[in-house]
C-alpha cells in the first residue's frame, strides 16, 4: 500500500499541500480529482520525490516503510513511476532507446513492439523515430503509456493523461489503466475531467491543497460536479460549499 | 610502415566509427584514403573525379561531380595520420555541377597522434539545382593534445542544397577550431551541424556563419556541444540576412557537467534587407531536470540518465 500521512508542502512560503492523507491499495484504480490549481499534480510530484517537491511535514509510506527521503530513482526501483502531464522531449533519442532505457530495461524486442501496438503506434514506423518535438502531443503521450506498460510499475501516477489528446487516445488510456490494474498494479489518475475518472474505483477530491473528501469515485465525482465545477471561488477553501 | 599496413591501420580505425571497410574495396564506391601526405587508396567512378595532388605536408584533392549526375553510393573520404608527431594539411576543392547529387562520408582518424596538428580546408561550390551532403566524423587518440583546425567555405548557387555535419563525439578532442562559412544564393538551402563532446582540458572553438545572399534562401546553423570536466567551449554562430524572404535559424545547445567547465555561446544576427528573417535559440547548462527526472522515474540513476541524454544529443 502507498500512503501519504499528513503531507504538507510549500514553495516560496505558499502552502500548496496541507495535511494531505491518502491511501492507495494494490490492484485498485484511483482518481485524484480537482479543479486546475488545486494541487493535484503536486501530489504526484511529491509521491515521486521530485527534487523540488520535498514535503516539510508528513510522511510517505510504501508498505509501511518510510520513503519520504528516498530519491526518485530509489522510489522508481520500488515500483513507483510518474507520467508527466507534458512529458519531456529528448533530442536524438529514439523511441526504442527511450522505451528500453538505452538497453538497461530487460525486455525483449517483441515486448517493445507489443507495447507500441497496445498504444496504437506501429513499431515499424515509430521505434526509430526520436522522442523529440517531431512527435505530436498525442504521440508523445502514447509513447509514455507504452513505457509504463513495459515498466510494469506497482504504482503508476498518470498526471492529466488525457490533456491535449484525441478521443481515440482516450480509450487507449483506459485500456492501459485497466491493464495496470489487471496485473495487480495501482493506476493513480490525476485529472479534472469526469470522463477520465469514471473508470476508476476510488477517488480523492482535492481543493486548495487539501483532501475535501474521498470514497467511491462515483460519489466523489458527484461532489465535484455539484460543488467544485459550479464553485465561483475555486481553490479558496473558505468559500467552498463542501468545506462549509 | 608499408602502404598495405598503413591502409589496414587507417581502415581499422575508421571501422570504429561505423565505417564498413568493404566500401573501400567496392569498385562501385568512389573513395580516397590519405595517410600523411600520401594517397594510399583511390577509386574513381563514372560521373565523379577525385584528383589528388601531393603537397609537402599533406594532400590537395580536387573533386568534381559532373552535371546531372547522381552518385549512387556515398563517396568515402578517409584522412589518416599514424605517426605520433607531425603536421598534416588537406585541401579539398569540391565542385558539384548543375543538378548533380552526391553524398560524402568522411572520416579523419588520428589514433596514435600526440603532438599533431591537422589543418583541413574545404572549398565547396554547389551549382544550380545540385545537392551535396558532407558528413565528417573524427577519431582522435586519447592524448588530448591534437590540434585540429577545419575551415569550410561553401557557396550554394541558385536552388542548390548543401548539408554539412561535423562530429567529434567518440574520443578526446584536444584543441579544436571549426569554421564554417556558408553563402546561399537564390532559393538555396544550407544546413551546418556540429556536434562535439569535450572532456578533461579540451578546448573547442566553433564558428558557423550563414550569408543569405539570394532571395528565399534558407539556412540553419546548429551546434550541440557537451562540455565535461574542465573543458573550454566557445561557440559563435552568425547569420546575415541580405536578401528578401530569406530565412535562417541558428541554434546552440551546450550541456555542461563539471565544476571547472567554461562554456560560452554568442549569436550574431544581422539583417541588411528588411524582408529577411533571422531567429536564434541558445541554451547552456546542465541537463534539464525534467529530462533527468523523467528517466530517473523509470529507474535510471542520475548518472545513467545523464549519459543516455547526452548520447542522444550527440547522435
């Protein structure tokens, strides 16, 4: 189980996350829902342990072990990974090299090809292409999804996986999310779009860096729809209906 | 050393750069192999003439591609020097005649060199509608004491296309001066790309210059340098827009790793015709944190991630 216990994070003296507590159980699909600026992505970055995202308070536990101070690589080796909302581009690096981490990931060529096909990219056409700006936003995200398939992480944080992509890709994301859950992994989807969260089991509703509620995704989405989406003061907790 | 052994030594080193040695035996492929001031291998094919002249301290080669000729395989040019000390000068005068098409694969191999200076001058004329590509790759010794000066003066006439790449990424650099001076006439297209990895106390000076002298000429000057340890790198890229609707972009990316690295880049853009358009982009610094953390989030260490990113950049 991956757990956040009273995690608080601030930058430039501004509180971004306040006493965030969350639990992610193996094999279930989770959605972290909230409006833009709620702090959803920051939760992902803090879990991954990115260098500028060290909490000043609280703990991150993986199967009871405190990983709060572990560097990114160590967390990845424990089975946590992150797909950025806008994945980085790499000049001169082929998709094949990227997916196999320069040959360091022990996967067969056939597995790489299968992962590419899974995300709707023809391996014969794409594997020698570069992970640079010649790929469209949608293609780049599909490559990232293929990478997750090959990595088989225990916890895959997908930050706004649907942003900037077409409808076709949306169903591919759902397929990947289901695939992760099928092998016993835990997909954690960070999103502000209901259609992206629908297929998950449980959700967390975030507002102004705090967990407003959590429970079955259906209930969380209802609250999001009826409260956050109509809120005239997004991410100002004092005026938020649920908080009152 | 006899010619046979010299030939074998040079070709063997060129193989380390990815050259298929059998190309030098293939009669369908034009090639020239220079060792010191001697030509130890030469193969001409129909449509292309390589005429070498021995100089006191090197070799001059006049290369001419007949008009309307498409050379089917890349021309292999291999320049080597197998001694530890010395000086070598090569002069390549290349003329690609109207509507001809040719690609060169050049290797410069100095595997033993210690106190050695290599000066290369290329004078290139790409005539109307012709296409020329010149890919130059270097293999030096690890002594880091080689001095390499390479100058290219290229004129691309109306509608011609010229691409030049310079790679020194697999071995120590020593002291390097690259100067590329490209003049583009009407509708001509030119691309200059330099990729260098400098380490220890290597010194790199790169100057790429594009003159847009013809209407609708288009140029790109791109430099990627990785500066490690205590290397010194200085890049000066220039573009001059002298004709209407001409465009050029200059780009310099310098990745640094090492507390004593000194790296500088200077772009110069000058327009003498207000319908010309020039742009530039430059970046200096460590590998982007987002790139690093993207790969680290997949399990690579920071060192492994840096290495993979740099390898890609220098490809």
